[in-house]
C-alpha cells in the first residue's frame, strides 16, 4: 500500500511538465495495472526457480518447480491425485451442504421469531466462542475417526458463519419494507419469499464466502488426523518420506480449490445481487 | 354536512373517524379528532410539521399498533398506502413490485395495465434503482391503484420530487383518481398542491381538524385565479403563516404539570 502511494506521488510530480491544465492531485492509488494480480505470484515463482536452478534451495527443503510438475504428472498417471482429490472435494461438499442448510434454517427461525432467537442465538454464540477445532476430541469420541466425524467437523465449522451473517442480514432488513408488506397484506409465506429471503441474501452470500474458506481449513485439519485418503493424507504420507514435491502438489491443490470455490461464490453473488449494481455500471 | 362539489350529498361516508386520540409517551398528538370522508372524495390534509398528519394517516392505515390511543376508525376493506419514499423492494423488478401480494391469474396483466396507466409501459423488467425518483413514485402509484382501493392514503407522496416532476405527478394523480374514484386522504405540506388536487382541504392543528375548506375553484385550477389566491390566503392563515412569526399552537392540555 505504502509503495503504491509512493509511486503515485512520483508520477504526479512529473505530470505538470506534460500538461499543466489537466493535472489534478489524485488521492487514490491510481489506475489499475494490467495483469496486476499476477505480478506478485510470478515474481515468487521466478525467485523459486532461480533458487532451485542455482542450487541455493536444497531439494530436501523445497523441491524445484520442474520436479513438482513431473511429480504431478506421475500422480495423475497413477490415479492417486484424482482419487484423493475426489475424496477431499466430497468431504468439503458434504460438510458445506449440511452446514449451509443448518445455518440458514437456524438463522431463519431465530430471525423470524423472538422465541426462536431466545432459544437458538445463545447456544450459537457460545459455540462460536469455542474454537471449533477444540470440539474435535469430543467428536472423535462420539463419532469415531471415519467419514462421519470428518464431515460433522466441517459442518459444525461451516454453519456458524452462515448463521451469523444470514441472521445479521435478516435483522438488518429495513422495517419500512415490513410495513409495506403489511399494507399490501402479504401472507406470511409471500412475506418470507418476497421480503425476508431476498433481504437476507446479501448477508447469506457473505457468510457463504467465509463458510467456503472455513470448509477448506477444516478439511486440512481432519485429513491430517488418522486419514487413509484425501489430499491431506497424501501430504501427510509424503511428510513421513520427506517428499517435499508431493507436499507442494497438495498445497497447490488446496490453493486452487480455495480460489475456485471463492470465485464460484463471487460469481453467484454478482448474479444474485444484480439489482444492486445497476447504477454502478 | 354542507353540499359538496359534484352534488354527492347523501352518500354514506367511506371513512369515519370519531374521537380519535393518539399519544406518544405523555404527548397527545391527536386529540379527540373527528373526520369523515365520502366515497370518491379527494381530501387533502395540511398541517405544520409535527402536527400529527402522519400519525393520523398511519392510524387509518392500521400501521400504528404500538401507539397508545382510543377512538373509532371506520375504513373500507381495500386500503392502499403511498409513502413519501416509493418503498419499492429493490430486489424485485418493477412489475413484480406492482403486483406484490396479488394472487390470481389476472394479476400479471393487471400489473401491466396499471404500469401503462402511469406511463411506464415497457419498463416492467427494470430494477427500481434504474428509475428516476418520479418514475419510482409512479410505480408506487401503480402498485397502490392495481388493488382497486376504496381508500387511498398518501403521505407527502411528492415531497421528495423536484417542482417540475411534481406538477406532472399532480395531473397524473388527479386523472387516476377520476378514473378509479377511491376516497383519497392526501397529506401534504404544500398549500398549492392541496388546492390543485383536492375537493376539500383540512388543516390539522392542536390535535384536531382546525379548519376546513371546500375547493370551488374552476378546473383546470390555476394559481393565478383570484379564488385560488383567496383560498390559499385563508389556508395559510389557518396554518399560522401570516407573514409574521408566531408560536406554534400546541395540542391542548399537553402539559399539566
Ligand atoms: N414513533 C414516535 N415516537 C415518539 N414520538 C413520535 C413518533 N412518531 C411521531 N412522533 C411525534 O409525534 C408528533 C407528530 O408526528 P407526525 O405525525 O409524524 O407529524 P407530521 O407528519 O404532521 O409532520 C411529532 O412531534 C413527532 O415528534
Ligand atoms: Mg409526516
């Protein structure tokens, strides 16, 4: 940030020489740079490649980029990568699915009735105060170390942001719209469909973005505990054999999955909230 | 009750309010107020800011459940409300806003007709925030009239519009009301607007109807008409705007300590 502003000051100070009439001091960071977001990662990749090529980076500390590429090829050829990827994606998808349904349902009940709020909101806030991963010992005791425990852990992590943000969205619906619904005599059903759900949607989608991040985070944790499949297991196994290349493949996979799912949520957000942006573009 | 323009003397009132009292905390806003509006009659309600116009209108709309008060309110079954803000749901397209809450197979078509009536045919699929303020308020009018109300309540519906748009809206509202003939209670702070639109103008002051004025100016009503000016002067007087500043009249028995 500081660097950007600094650069900008330099260019404005040279501007009067070009055109004295149109010069105006800009306080923003300036115009966006083409392919700006890719510059940082490319730089990192260059440093990594240079380090590996010159031997400054020990193979045992960090495998060379080309090793990672060939390892990826081998993992795909043997089918290990696809199988583990599928397992991981399944866990997150199930956990997200259950968590979203649970969080939304609780938020609706709690947002639409005072009794619901009295019963539900307290326990959820308490649950939020306890670091979700601290519940794992209990979950393992209750549910074992199989898929049920893994999906449950992700579900429990995911439903909290969904609940919090959807509930906030619900509570934030303009009371004037509620009044309008009364004057046009909306039925309770129509009220929920036409006013409550669309009104809470921005909050829900914000919660969704947090939920996706949380889902992957919890996946990493549950997959490193007593797993026999999944990306985390693949990485854990690689650790015992000192295969940094496989660990990096796993990291890249996690990163790509995180980026992809966040992008998907943002796409949905843009579509579902198109009514908001109509004046902006 | 005296003879009213249009010769409708013996029609049963569409709205009857008797001894209506409303208060916030210990402040009495409406104080044993009586009011009748005949079917199809256009009544404008003037009053200083804070005199309780909105309080009265909200009581008629049944939107004041939390406000303490007593009195008789007799209104028709079909009541529509237009607020100062258009109050369109931003996430519903214009057409869906108009038919909000309507059921039945004819609703969609009625919605289209209603939009055409306010001059917005073809804008059915627009989002509310793509419309200008005047257009949004026209959608709100369409939404209220598509329900064929017997009573239309409007709380400073043009208050947020520019003067030019407001004049156009006056003509539109008048023609819509002539066609649909609901009883109308229009709250406004604009004396000229009241005279241009209404059959009868009331002034709310001290918690009750302090003055009443039949508007017998020839149509189209022109503020240059001497009778128009006469009525305006009279109403401004009733509102306490006489050129010299005066203390606002408080609701009676407001403070007894
Ligand atoms: N919800 C409320 N709580 C307390 N006082 C209120 C409330 N609504 C209105 N009032 C008061 O009641 C008086 C009348 O308000 P209102 O009917 O809105 O006036 P008008 O519409 O004529 O400007 C004002 O003094 C206002 O401050
Ligand atoms: Mg008001």
